[in-house]
C-alpha cells in the first residue's frame, strides 16, 4: 500500500542528491530514515548499524514518533530487525503481535503492529537494517517492502564509505567520537572561533558513581548505561554539537557558536535528561544515573588551556555534590 504522502521518485532523487553532498555520517543516516518515512505509510523509521564486533545493531537514526524516547538495541538474530540482519533478507510483517520474532519495548513511546525491515548490504555483508513500522495492522504491502529495499540500496554506498572512515575515530560501544578525534577537532573549532570571532564552549561530563553500576550489576550493565547516557545526551544537544568519549565514563561536548549562557542551558537540559528516568539493564533490572558537568567558554586561549578550565569546572561540580553544572567564569 504505497505512499507516505510524497512522490517516491522525487524523494529518492532528493535522497541521492543529499547523499552525494559532503555531509557527516549522521546526516546521511537521518536523510535515509526521513526519506523512508516520507514515502512509506509508517509512523516510525529506524536505521541501525552493526557495532564494531558485528554482534549488536545500534540505533543510528530515527524519524517519526518516539524519537525522544530511548532507542532499542538488538542483537544479531533478536527480534524482527535482528532476524533480517542474520538472514540478509527483507521481511514484511502484517501484524507484529502475531509474529514470534517480534520483541516489544514498552518504553519506546510508540505502538508497533505492521513492520517492514530490509538489510543494508555492502561487500556481501549486512552492515545494518532499515525498518519502518506502523501502529496499523496490515499497513504495508509487498511494494512497500521493495521500495524500502530500494531506499536502503541507494543509501549503502555513501553510508559505507563514511562508516569505514568513521570507525577509526568512533568509540564502538557508544558511537560517540573517541579520544583520537578530540584534540584535532577541538583545535579546529578553536581556530574557527578565532577566525570568525565566534563564541565556543566546551563541556566535560562525568557519570557520577559509575563504578557502583559495574560493581552491582556487572560490566554488561555498565555498557548499557554508557550507551543510554550518550543517547540521552544526543537527544538534548544540537546537530552541530560534537559528543566525544574521552575515556571510561568521561565525555566531552564541543559546542561551536555557543556562549556561556547558552552552553549552561544545553548542559542543564542534558543533566535533567540523564537523571530523568531509569535505564533498562536487561532481565528486568534497571538503574538510575546522574552526571556532573563542567563548562568553559573560549577566551582566546589554546585548545589545551580551554580543556583544562573545563576540567577545573568539572572538579568543582564533583566537589560540590555532583549532579550539577558548573561554569568556569575565569
């Protein structure tokens, strides 16, 4: 039952043009889910890519309903999405409640009845899965499944090229940038701020009492917390902000074109979102976390000095009771 409200050919042409532009991997993934939802009669579209170990499908882009809720992660072979990743074949599910492969996530924020899931294949290997769902039973037909596969096939070359380049600078667990990316990117942003006389702010984030999670629930639970933390951070920052895992439970948020007041507002939103609800750990377990944040705004110094001031602000946030934002005022 073709049709999400826009002409399929024009949407596909726009998608191919967009993917040909020099844009970040996240923008490519988002353009793909946006296109799928524009064409197909669904409520939600997700694109999941395999982690570095090719064992888990991590949510990489989402469009439609439920995008403000924590995304679901699937292991290879788990659920409809995991089954498609395992088999390498697309699937059409008229009623998810009647399909034994379906795994429900009550916290996802939207109802799923009909599902289309298609593989993204590069070099003969599945690298991810594009899925579209509807709250209406029987919402999709075979032509919708074929069109979803066409969208995925159009996106694969650009996504795979960007993905391979990104692997070297990405933390495989959280999908944030890794420490190798931090120094050159921060220096680049400092130089841009200097050249254009624009503000720049840097936030350092540290999960409070993270060791207690590992001690109480194990390292797999700790990994789940780190992934959920980054997802919550990304839900509150702007698209041009940069999230980096500096190491362990420490993260960096680079905020270009952002002064101290606006940086504080962003950080407060992040802090509230992180502590705003429990994180599922699997097997019926859950936990809550808080985060301490230190902010420094560029005052003409070098990148290393800016990072040191943000570190000092973070140290104060920890010392003053945690679960708070401190701005370095010089």
